[in-house]
């Protein structure tokens, strides 16, 4: 039978048979060496039905190949195992549906907590001495932070981490082999002394800001982190970038800063 005749017998498109040939599921009995035409035997329709139904049931090509030479008992057992697998998956989806709303409520509560903590920290903070930022510019920053949280609250991104436990594990960018130091400053009094030396960021870059500060500054660490990030965002408009900021208390009472970039 020609491929067209065999496709009509099986009720499929010839393109399906060419695909089965390409992936070694159902090979023609003969291919004309001059024309390239494929020819099939009527008996191969039985194999086609097996392949079609196994694929419809969700078996992979490899699994189908393994079952092609098996008897009907083995195929039925494979179907039973597939049914059990799908039933387990269905129960898993049902459980996800049941827990969906509680997890959504939990993450929204974390967002609300984060918004309140950051808002309070920024409201009581004066960035003039540290960053040289005036009241008007700082007011815009506070509004931008609030707008960001409003956006997050209405569309929560995947992987959002809003755990504010002080004992949570921090990412160690300094010892991360994927990051390298591109700027550092030590023994400084205020960030405004060196801000212009590192504020120009590369489009598409992934950066980490690391501060190790004295006790007085550490008390305002949340506000300092947000102001630093907002300043970098405002000075690099239109650029795609990823920014992280980590502030810890200094071990030697001096202020230290590193800017790291993903390699």
C-alpha cells in the first residue's frame, strides 16, 4: 500500500506516518530507492492503532517503543499504571486547589507586613546627610516604593520572598563564584561621598550591593537599603537590571561597601 492508501486505512494524515517513521515508531516495509515513496502492509495498521492509543494516553515515545512488541496483557498493565499515575496527579492538583487561597492570603499578609515595615522605616528616616537627597526627591522615592507594593499586591510574582526573619539565611554574594567585585569603598562616613563613583550600571546586569556599617547606620539599615536601590534605579532609567542589597553590622566599627556584578 502507498502511504496515502495506508493513511486512509488508518484514518490519519500521511504526515503522521512520516513522523512515526522519523522517530522509529512505525517504519514502512519498503522505500523506493528512486522515488522515495513509502509502502506499508495492511497488517501494520494494528501497530498504528497501538501507537495512536498509547500516545493519546500520554505515554512518551520511549515508552511507546518499549510496549510495541509487548502482548496485550503487558499493555493493559501499562495502562493501569498510567491511570494510577494520573489519579495521583489529579489528587495533587485538588490539594493545590485547596491550599491555593490560604497561600495567597499568607503571601498578601507578608506583603502587608513588608509594606508597613518599610514605610515606617522610610518615614522616620532623613536621607539628607547620608545620601544628599532632599525632601522633594525623597518624597518621590517613598511614593515609588508604595506604588511598587501596590503593584505587587495586585499581581504577586512567582518566587517572591518576603520573609523578614532576621535569622533567615542570607545569600553570600561575596563568596559566590558567579559574582565579582566591581567597586569597593572602606572607611567612609556617608554614601554620598562615593555614590557617583559606582551609580552607572550596565544594561542587563545583575548586581549586589553589600554594606557593612557602624551601629548608628545599622539602626536605619532598611531605609538605607531602599534609598540606595531607589537611587540606582532613578539614575539608570530604561535599563534592565537586577539589584540586591544586603546590610550587616560592621565587625570593626568602620563602614564598608562592595558592589558586585554577576559574571
